[in-house]
C-alpha cells in the first residue's frame, strides 16, 4: 500500500508545473530553493558551487537557522508552497534539524537534495517523524575507485550506499541522480543497477557547466563531448523504453534537457521575457549568503531578501533582467525553437556574460539535432 507521502508527491508532481504556470501569471513565488550552505564533505571535480570555509568568508556568511526560519515565514505568506533544501551538502549544518523541523511544521512540501553520506540514525528518526515529500540522492559512481577519482574519497561510495539503505526506510519519494563526466561514463549500467535497488526513479545529468559564484573548477577537462552526451542519454533512455510496460513502470529523466523543455511550455510571454522558463516568474533560488536569484545557475543580478524583505525582493527580481537580451547568434539560430537548452544563466556560467555564445552548448545542441535527424 502506498504511503501518504508518496501519494502527496505523485499529486504534486502531476500538478506542479500547471500550478506554477498559473502562479507565474500572477507573479506568485510558488516554489523556491534554500541553498543552506556552500560547504560539502565531498570534493567533486565538476561541482559548480562548493566552497571551503575560508573561501566563503571572503564572499559572505552562512545565514543562521533563525534567519532561514524567519525568511521561510515571509515566503509562505507570499505564496511559496514547495521548498527545495540543498547545498553544498545541507546535512553538514549542525542546525539542519532545527531548520528542517521548523519548515515542515509550517506545512511546506519539502524536497531534500543530499549525497547521503552523512545519513545517520538521528536523521532517519527525524525524517520518519517529518518525512520529506521527496529526497534526491546523488550517486557519482559504482565503485570506491570512481568515487576517489570524482569526489576525492573512496569511502564515500559505501557511505552513500549505507545512506540509501537507511533512506529506504523513510516514507519519501526517493530519486537517485547521477552527473556524468569522463570518470564515470563507463559505469552507466552499474550505477543504474544500484539506483534501481532502491527506487524506480533514476535521473541523469550529462551537461556540466562551468563553475560560478567564487568557485574555481576546470570542468572542461572532465565533461563529456557532445557525441558522448548523446550516446549516453540515448543508451539510458533505450533501457527504460525496453523495461517499461503496463505492468512495470520506471522513471527515467535527462535532467539537463527534459526539465528545461517541460518548463518552457509553461513560460508564457511574461517578464522577464529573456527567461523562457518559470524562474523569476513563480520560482526562485536563495543562495547560502542570502542572494535571491531566478535559479541557482545565475551569478547576478540579484536581490537581497534577508535585508529588504522577501516580498520586496521577489517583486523587484524580474525587473533586473529587463535590459538583458540573448546574443544575436542565438536569436538567429534555427535551434532556438526549444531544441537548444541555452538560456541566460548557462551563457553567464559559460562565458561570464549574457551577450556571448557558448561554443560548447552550441555543439551539444547541434549534435543532438543532427543525431535525431539521422
């Protein structure tokens, strides 16, 4: 029998985009992300956000539990229903339980992003009492050797597996996610097999963008080529097409394409028009140091909700993007009909500005269009 939390998640998943579309027309901040920290206990070579304590102190400071809880109350009054808690690794915070408990008591639909390596009996007790509606666990490889290569820790593999086993006891909708780079692309089948032991939800990310917001990473040395991206994505999709039937249904997602296209359908012709998804319309992202962005891939411009108040910060956000436009090359491109996942946020992370094209993203889109045509 399906638990109540799984039922809630299914109902929310089936209606979220539609609700968010209606909310966007009224500029209601239906869904948000609280990026509780930039710290992480892993050192993944392609991570776009991880900072150590010294680096963080040069930029700003983590907001306290009391500050996050107070802001959540303002967000709820403004119309926020769904909150994603993420990092870095949010479970690194000693006051995570305090923040999490307060947010659940406010009635938010909560999704948790975690690498699962820090899951322990105390957290499981908390999650059994207040189950997250959904929990997304990152699985970076199928062996200690791969975890050493990508994350800098061979022990993290077994710690992740232990975390998944413990989370299987929690009435939450569990999704396993993998970001593929050169180091783990050969383990697709093995990683998927591990994921399928714990859930029917396996999501892949095949496009790794450059680091942002103070992070210094050389992702170009480890990310996949356009051809590798297509081959890996198609191999995974083919697996699920063969598996699925009327009696057995599993979920396969390509995070960097499917989510973008799905959101575009409900973007409407709303300000800021440069952003074709729901970011800054009914969705927002608040960074560990207190900046409100349309999504976590942006660097700027931003508002400051902790200082100016949530509602004023939210109301001011779209106007900051009014004078931004895509490069002429993008506007003239034949793939600008939705076949390219390009957006201002990706341009900013790849090039440092909004008016320069990203050769890498262009090649990824051209390869996908060519291969589908063939």
